[in-house]
């Protein structure tokens, strides 16, 4: 079957090890099933996998992809929840020490077929296209959990989103606007800031710019490049929720500001199946939809990876089959 995969890591040149070609069809063990993939979205996790971050060479070749929408063996349209917990795990699967994402231990979803536990499937509403549904399980679920589960922020408060054009960032803008938050964003270019305003952001600023006032919360996925600005932008008692660090994992801690102004720094990773179900329902009820930057056939995956690596994004990159 056609798949996008990696056979050897390349920390400094990830695109050089992206392979698009034939891989064996998956076999489903007991309690699992196979899905005919119709659409899969690209995430920074996939770039990290090409670099060998979180994916050691001994697990390769590995098909990439952490989320998908497709058709199950009974002909039902489904959305795949990409967080795989232990079979006997109860409760929040993101807290399972043995949890993994698709493409970390088990082959990923960037292929014509993917094997997943049956418990990881959710019905896809008819209102959502396969491409839109494929954007939800990673980037949009991450945003949903950050804003509605972890932050403790309430509608009417002001939220700053760092890096306006990425998948999680665009999801935060759309979700926050729909729920009644005042959404501010930063972006590196005038084009990215304009796109964020078109999505519903209330104000857009240059990266690192002094804000008109301090904010109640900051949503962080960028890391080193924006961390100092995020901390300085918070009101006393404010909250920073971080779910990623695409520009580096070791910024200055700014501990003096954290303790003196009594800030909360909260980590957030992906989300639960229950939260994904709520997110899907929110999209169906409100009419909001993921911002898709470009749809490409899986055979042209290298073009999508290049766009993400170079930062040429405005929403999600989706591969279709």
C-alpha cells in the first residue's frame, strides 16, 4: 500500500529521509481493526519523527501520521483518536505512562490503511468532510484541551496565542472566538497576522511586540523564541498553557516573574477520547471548521512537509487518499 514513512533519522535534514512508497498492509491484532484512510493531517510531530525525536532508529521503518479520518470495516465513516493507552488503563489516557501516539510504537496513519484499537474510533458526522475531520484528533484536540480543560480561563477574558499560523494556533483562534474569549495573536509576517484576523482574532501583533495591556492567559506552542514574551505578557495571577516547543525546549525560565507575579505554568498534551468527542460535537453544533491551508494527494507528501518545515502555513496541511 502507498505510505509516507521514515527508515532512518536525519536530525539536520529531515526532508532527505521522507519516503513515499510501498509498505505492507497492516494486520489487526485482537481488539483492533483496520481503517481505510481517506484523509490525514500533517503535524510537527511528523517532522520530529523524521529527525529521530521520540522515534529511535530501531523502530524504523515507521509510517508517519498521528491522526486520520476514514472508513471502518463495516463501511462507517470514522475519526481516529491517535492516543493509544494500555489495554487495561482507566481514566485520562494522556496520563498513562505507557501511552503512545500512532507512529511512535505502532505504524502511523499516513497510508492507505491503518490498524487501530476499536476503542479509538469515533463516528464522523456527515457535516464534516474527511479532510476537516482529519484535522481534529491532534492539533484541534490539543487546542481544545489547552483552552477549555487546562487553562481555567472564562469567556470574556483575553487570551494571547503565540505563532498565529500553525495548526494548533489557528484552532485556538477559531475555538476561542466561538466560545466568547477575546483572542489576540502574534505572527511573524503581515500576511500571517492578516490571516489570523480573518479567522476571527480580535487583534494581531508582531512577534515580541509590546501589547496594549497584559492578558489573562497565553497559549504556547512555540517555545524558546516566544517564551520570554509570553511570561512578560501575563497579568499577575495569569496562566500560561504550553503544549509544544517547535523552536526549542530550553528557554530562560523567567522564574522571578513566575513567582513574583504568581503565574501558573501548565503543561498540556493532546487530549482524551471524551474530549475529542466533545470537540467533534462542538464543530457540528456551532458550524466552526478547521482552517485547511492546502490539501494534497499523499503521493505529494514531500511538498506538504516542505511547507511546514519552511513555515509556509496558514492552517492545516492535509493529505488525501
